[in-house]
């Protein structure tokens, strides 16, 4: 019957793999991406958008400002530190906050 093509022993495969040119890992470079940073203009836009919302979540803020969810989480943290938002509930992936009434 069939059974397939016989394969080389494991030791022969290992020797061939070790003899191949070793790939050197490149040193990690710092990446600075200005597009994904929390800027003053973004915070101003967010604070205006937040005042009109009843409940602020990363998804709601991301859709309102057309930004990524990770950036929306950072903006919510920045607004919380600035005192414009009050966090009601927080888990690993979700932050629920409400705007502070003045």
C-alpha cells in the first residue's frame, strides 16, 4: 500500500538546519509615530465631543473622533487625569466614564 515518501532521519535535518546561515536578529529601534500620539489638539477635540455624550467608552470616542481604539483609551486616561471625566467602571478592555458637570 501507500504510506508516503520516506523522510530523512531527524538528525540529518537538524544538521542541515544548523549548517544554514544563521539569521541575525536586528536590534530593536525606537519607533516614534506622531500620528498615534495624544496631542493637545486631539484632547481639545475629545473634550468637546465628550461634553455632548452621556456615557464615554473607548468605542464611542473612537467613532466620534475617527481614531483607533487604543488611542481613544489613552485620550480617556488623559481626560480623566485632567478632571474632565470620571471613571465609573473599568476592566482590562473597557473603560466606562461620564463627563464631569461643572
